[in-house]
């Protein structure tokens, strides 16, 4: 079946602009995660959804970052007033519930802030 | 936090077995050990997971120490396509956020 889909695959924006990154998880997966990955580093946790609600948003770096999942499926990561330091690959993953359930990742959105 | 430590890099000859170690001395009794790998320009890919017993699947084997404070991912015959960064992660039950990646082990496969 279809895997996790992230759009766009690449996004270039100017400093100060607003961006939205979209994630389509695997159908039926209740858990959805956002990670951010800088060059040479492992993925950094941002936020975790269980259904429609954000169960843990402790990884969001500041209030410019916000994510929603209104119907418990598609999620959007929103970044306001982008800064050059926000440039990274933003990864989305989904899974079924339970500690044995593996995460299924998309290929990410590469965000470049100029 | 449930943390893991891995060597930064390893090398292996093609068609030789590879043993990738991971230390997780603070592991709790119900924490699952997961391994992922990440090829260039791709998202991480699930490899294998286990709790107490050794596990085998089509991709790899996972050997878990008796005290569970360490584990080893075994690739039986390394191929060039196995060159990737391998991450060892502890997944804590009932806490979906406890899926922290370290910097992983970068595996180079030499032809």
C-alpha cells in the first residue's frame, strides 16, 4: 500500500515568510510524528499526535512552530516568520499504537530559508 | 530519557557480516529496542525490534544481551546497499514521544 507522503519535497522561502508542510500518513495509523533533521544529525523530535490531539509537543522549538491534525489523518506543520536556522529536512512518520509498532517515515520536506 | 550510545562510524567489507553495537544501560524492563537505518536523501527505515529474545527477519538479526543493557544489530552479508546510518532507539510503552534518535552509526561498505 501507499506509504507516508510529504509535500512539497522541497521548499525555498525567504526569511520572515510563513510556510506549511503537509504529511499524509498511512491509512489507519493513529499516531503521527514530526521530526526535524539537520545535516549530519539524527532526527530531532518535534511533536506527536494520537488521533486529532497533540499528545506531546515538547519538541517544538518555539511558538513560531505549530502543527495540526484536524481529522486524525493529514497533518500540517506550520512555521511562522521563518528564520535561516529553520532550514532543515522535516520528516513525518506514522504508526499504529503500541511500543512494538514501527514508525513509517516519509522522505521529508527539505526547507531552505534564504 | 531512555538514551542509547553507538559508535559514530564503522566499516565493513562487502559480503562480510557486520555487527553494529548499541549500549542502553538505563533501559527499563518494558522498553522495546528498535533499529532503523537511513539511506542518503531518504527518511529512516524500520529494520527490526525486540524486547528480550533475539530476533531475526529478512533484513537482519538482533542479539540482545541477557541483562538487556546492550544489543547488536547483525547484517549477515553486507552489500553496498547497506551503506547507511543505523540508529538504535528505545521505545517506552505508553509514551509515544519516547522515540529519540541519537546520531547513529554511519556504516561504510567497502567493495
